[in-house]
């Protein structure tokens, strides 16, 4: 793989800092780290783009999207690339401004038209799909990408300046800083021309003194910059300008003017373009002279679609709420290929294991929320109710004996809950007893010449606590972790997360038995959308008998964490119950994830969004849900998928058995 | 201030109507639907988030219907903010002691039914169920109000019209409004207006320049993208108007957004930071 090009020497320090994936030890007081701004940048990006973007390190970005010659990195519509740390500027606020600018620039690619929802452009399923297809039409796609993203950045910058007054200020500040550092001294004429292109498109005059060897191409770029800077410039404009400028850069490259080898290193493509090329046959490179047929056709289609979108402006171009089926989404078919055990894809995704046998048991089909397309995938997931094995019930008795003190305390608290079920209802016009305070107020009012209230009575009402609760346990492989590795605990390394979760189940079950609420215990795991496993540990109506205890004893780590369908199945079980109040408590140890939970297994966003949708579905069915996690990262993601009062991060895993009854008590109140 | 106080009026329920046209910018066909429902005397249910214009719409329609009914002013509009202690007597009326006498005093609903007013029961789901069922005979073909204490039934005035509202964003709403109540009403869904319309509303209501109003509307639309991702409800048009009013008085736009939107909509520090960054993207540091 070719080297990353060196930027003009004065900018080297900044670039080294931005493209580094480590924070290092020489952190100044003015430094701002990604961890500090991660949550707020994710929120800002969501606000500006309207779609959730997953934050990744800038150093992990594809070369096509971000490299040190760029003024601002580009995103791919799903990920937001930010540096691990910025301390280049003297002031902390200025370093934070750079994060804000990078975030806004990448998020604005949605609004500015560089990125598109799937299916909206030429049937492309990737937000950047049309662009990648366009780039692969050139004989040197990497070079074309550099030219295109420079031109399109100019278009986006112009768009942002017009629409966002605050960002206009940020761009002016940043470019001024950047160009003040640029004093020539490029590694070759080609690098000079490429950086000059970025600068010209950003609106900088790019004086010949700084770019002495790139005069011809920069003059052409200057002339073209007006095309993309005009109000209403669209993606097609950027693409057309690219086709006109590309030959100039290619000639410069072929002239061996230095610094351009990385754009012409054989047939090398970075993973983003390679993945696209692997996914779709593009055939031979196409001529851009006089607008080859390939480009004419591609651009013509794009312009037709852009015109249509403009015509439809004001109408909702987003989800229509309809279902789509398996055949509608080629990207999911790719995941299918993996499931079928074919070769792993070029983008680094792991090859799917296929040695898991199909579970035995009753199966159910559930929809899944595809946040990228804003649609439900109908009957997408198959969930099996798998019989939970039986272990040694004595293990549970041992836990009861060991945690006797806690169980007694929880029972005592639950007894108080029963007492709470009787309440006085006040301010009634007729009732069992006179409310002395209301009467007193009424007498005072009457004495004062005011109309006294007639609501002087109160009555004692027994609250009907018709409750049923389902406790759902994440039995993913990660629960096999020793507790010493979780939540900072340094306790017994032989005890695993699943052991503590088992203890929590036992404490809860013992206490709930006494309280009299109807409750059930289930676990879930699975692997892939066709094999979500749902393990009944205790059904509603079953007592805490030896069989149930043996099932609790056999709870063990399994495979993945496809949380959405497990929640949906729990909801359907709760819906069958006649109780007035229904509670769902989910105990997990990390992100919802599965190898095909979304088309990119590295992305957590799909699983989070589906889980969020499943929780909303529960809420719409009047089921109160609560997520309890021992994952400290839960602070970041649970607030995005749960209601503010609907989650808790248990920082010390050993507190789980104590926290679970507290949560139940709170939910039940 | 003193002169303002001297202009304050104390009005009977049935005397509260609009003499001037309240400002309302239609977003869809809601005006047309309301008028058709009014002609057929079919009660209406407004659903929508807080601060999106439900109350202003009923005020506007009360004025408009008054003109249609040949009045020089709007129809009387009686608004009841529902709450959990609201009883049937609070709506229908009660006997009160006046000197040595027991005197019957109509509640706001009975006044509306008797005098022919628009009755707007705001946030109906907050009322107890036994109170809510009281409106059932008024909300179907019977159009009558049973007055149990008097042993009478009050037939509705021809101009009586019932409108209820609630915000489905609140979790309790869906489960608390009985189906027997829901299914007596036509429902109009309200949402925040599209940015161009919202900008027009903000400019009119706050008096800010169109450019600032457009920026505030853009800000509102971006903040609403965070709903369901840690934000319970988006920035309402009402809050954006407040921001506009602050800006008009010379407060820096970023600070105005902080006070009128960022802090009110959430208590979460990271959410504040995210919305603040959005506001910094839209508004320059100083004007």
C-alpha cells in the first residue's frame, strides 16, 4: 500500500496530530480529546445530518475519504471521522472548533447532496454509492477521487457558507489558519497541484509564489471553481467538473512531476473503492475525453434524479413506512453470502461461522428496523424458543444460602411494596372520611368570603397491583468474561459475568415469589438473523421449583446479542398476559451486536437503532421497559436508545444482585 | 405597567372572545377540516407536540367561526386546562353558599353548552377517567350534558362545539385516553411547521428579521432530529419565538438559544453540548 502523501511541510505537524490514532503522553492543557467531545459531536452530527453517524478515528478513514492533503475529511454517510486528539491550536476552544468543523462538514454531506439514502440514486444502496461507481469509471480511480473530493468540498463549503452563518465563520477561521501555514515547499509538482486544487476550490487565491509549478492546472481549477460555488450547485456539477479537471492531473502525473506515485501505484485501490469494485462489475476504465458515454449516461441519470428531487422538494423523500422484503436489499444479500460460508469480503469483515446447527424448537418471525433506509424489514429475523438445559439445582440453593442476607433485605423491602398498595385518594366530593385539611381550608375560604371547595372527602383505595414482569438476560459470549475485567472490579477472577447475572436472577426470583407478582425469566443469544435463540428459564405461572432452579443453574454464555428480536418476542409474550401493568427488564453486558446486525459488522449503530425501535414498540404497547447494563460505555449509547428514566449502568458488576431488585421496586412503584 | 394594569379586564367565561383576528398560519388543510367538522357539529381531537400551535389554532378558528356566524367578534372560547383533580363538578357546576342561600353555579362546560361557545379541553388525558366520560353524551349525536345534581339534562346550544387536545409524546397519553372517548372525535394531527412556514411564524410573532427567523427555524428543525436519541421532545415553535424575542431585545443569538431552547428542552449536559454546537454552526459568534 502506498504511503500517505506528505502535506506541505508547515502543515506536517497538524497532519501528524490529526492522523495519529494515539493520544500520546505529551498532551498539553489546550488539548481536546475525542473522548471528551464524542457524545456531543455524535449529537451534533445527528442534528445536522438527520441520520446517526458512528464516530471513528480519522486515522482509520479510507484514503479515498481522508488524507493529509484534504482540508476537511469526507464521511461515507455512516461514519464520522474525527481525530483522536487536537492540540495544535493554542486555545482549547480553538481545538474544539476543529472538531466542530470536521463534524459539521461531514454531516453536511447529507444535506448538501453528496450522500443519499439508499435506493434513491440509481438503485445504489450505499450513501456514497453513486460517487464510488463514478470514480471507478476512471482509469485511475484514486486520482479521480482526489480531484472529485476537492471539487465537491468546494461545492459543500460554498453551500455551508450560505446556509450556516456559524460554520461560515468556522471555515474562514480554519482556512485562514491553514493557508497561513502553507508556504510552499511541496514534495513534488503533483502534490503541489493537488493541494493547490483543494485550496483553490476552498476559495483561496493560491498565489503563484506558493504554487510555482502548478500554474496551468490551478488556472483551470480557478475557472471551474465558479461552477461549484454558484448557489444550487449539485453533485452532478462536482462530477462534471471532475471529468474536466481529471485529464490535466493525469497528464501531470504521467509527466512524472513528482509526488504522485501513490495515485498511480499499479492497480492499487483503497478498501473503500476495492469493496465497491468487488461488489459490482465496472468493466474497463472509461474515457473522460469529450465525456465518454459511460460518464454521459451516469451523469445524465444523476441529473434526472436530482431534477426529480428538486421537483419533489417539500414532499417527504424519506421512508414511506412500507415494508421491504429480503430481495429488495442487495447489501443484505452480501451478509447472506457470508452466512453461507463464502469468502470473506475485502473490507475486513470476518467470515461468518456456519458450524452452528439450526436450533430446535418453535420458531417465530420478527421484523427488524433498518435505520439506514428508515424501514422495517418484514419477517427478517427468525427466533427460536430453545429449551434451556438443566444444571444442578443445588447451585441455586448454594446462591440462596450465600446471599441469604441480601435476599432477606429485598424481601423486607418488597413487603413494604405490598403495604404501599393501599392509598388515600383525596379531594373527592363524596368519600369514606372527611379530609381534615381540606375542611380547614374550606372553612378559611368561607370565613374570607370566598367560595369554599366542595372536595372535602377522601377514601381509602386498595391499588390493584395487577403486574407481570419479564426479566430478559443477555447470554452472549461476552458474559464469559471474568468479573475482574469488568467495571473496574478486581474481585475473584474465577467468577464470570454470567455467574453474577445468575445470582441476580436468583435473588430476584426468591423475592418475587414472596411478593406474588407474576414473573418470568428468559435468556437470549443466537448467531445471525436466522438463528436468534430465546431460552425460557421460568415461564409465567411456574413456581420456583427444582426444574426452574436447574434451568437457572444451567445459564451459560452462548453467542451473539441480537437484542431487537429478543425484545420483540418478550413483548409478544407480555402482551398475551392479562395484567394491567407489564414490565420488561433487560440485563446486558454490552452493545447489541451480531455478525449480520446491519450490513457492516463493525458498526454498532444498526443494532442500537433496532433495539431502540424495539423498545419504542414495547412502549407503544404499554409495556414499561428498563435496560440494566454493566457496560460502562452504556452511559453513551443507552441514553440514545432508552428513555432517560429507562436505563441504569451498574458500574460494579458485583452490585448487580442488589441493583436489580431496586430497579424492579422503582418500576413497580 | 400601571397603564397596562388599568387595561386588564375580568370577563365571564362566555364573554371571552376575540375581537381581532389572531395570527395563525395554516400548515395543511386544518382550517378546512375544522370548518367542515363545525358545520356537521362533529367534535374534534387535536394531537400534537407541545408548542406547535394547537391553542393558537383554536383561537383563530373561534374568531373565524364567529365571523361566519354573523357576529362582529369571534365565537366565545372557553378553555379548560385539564388536571388530575378535575372533577365532574368542576366542569358541570355545583351548588355554592351565597349568604344563607345555596346557589347553583354552572361550570365552564355547562356554560359553553348553554350559551353556545367553543369549549376547548386542553390536555384531556390529564383528567380522571370518570371525568372524561362526562363529555361522551356531548360528543355524539345526543349533544347533551347530564346534570346529575340538578336532575336535568342540558341540550347543547346549536353553536356549542367541543374540542379536546393532547400530546401523544407523553407516555401516559396513549394508554390513558379511553377508546370510547377517542372514537367520538375526528382527529387532526399537528406537528411543527416546515422550516419556511415556521420562519414566517417566528418573524411575525417575535418581530425579528426574516434572516434571523429563518436561522431559528433551521435551528429548530436540526434540534428535532435529536428527538428519540436522548431528547424527549424537540424545540417547540413557541420556544423559537421566545428566542426571537430575546434576539430582538439585543441578546446574542447563541445566548438566546441557550436560554430559550437548550436549557429548557433537556437537563443532560452532553445533550446541551450537542445542541450548543448546532447553534454555533448556525449563528455566527456576534452580529
